[in-house]
C-alpha cells in the first residue's frame, strides 16, 4: 500500500510516470535548479531518467514524495536516501509556504514510521532553504567547502540534522 500524506493544502504521494511533464518544467528551469545537485535538465530524457530512478528507488533506503496542490505536481520532498532529505518546489509556487507545509508533514511521518533523525546538505547561498530548515527545528552540524561540482561550478555545503 502506497503512503499518502495530506496537509491543509497539499497531498504528498509517490511519484508516477505521468509526473514527467510537471517535473521537467521544474527541473529544466535554471532558477528553480540553482541550488540543486545537478544542472537544469536539458531534455525530457534526463528528467525521465531521474523520475524513473525516483520511482524505482528501494523503499528500505528511499522515501520520496511528489508534492501536489489541487491535482498538480508542484515539487518533490522526502528522503531520497534515508535519512537525508531533499526538496524542490517549482518557481511559480515559491513564497507561499508549500515547502514548509510539506516538510512538516514529512517530518511527522518519518519520525513516526521511518527514522529517529533526518539530515540535509544545503548550499550556503540558498538562504530560503537555510531558513526553511532552521524554522523546522533542524540544527547546523557543520560546513564544508567544494563538496559539489555542478555544471563546472564548485559549491559548498552546510549540514543539518533534526532528531525525533
């Protein structure tokens, strides 16, 4: 049975092949992907491969969700590799509290069903993500330089942890 999480405005559900167009719209947008671990997706095949990986990820090591509002996929959030979380909300949906709402639902679910802690790795220039995690109670546990090379640009990391 597939897990579905519900909030006041959102549904978090498992990924499906028909999420491809919505995910590609997000993942091909340079601004949305600015702090992601890969460059924007240049073509639909890249997004299809990414989505196929999300769908096929083993449930014992991954617990990722599509974030849906009014039947439209607007992002993804979850533990792409337990206990590390990752999230992406499409740019048209920024600034409306959807990431905070989805993260709260996922944290409650994860602590009740999956793990006793969650971690995150954030680019220090991503002030919105830093604020989201701090607001959710995550604490900074360290920093490192030149941890990711994305599109030829080295990025740093701020590490976070939240205990149940």
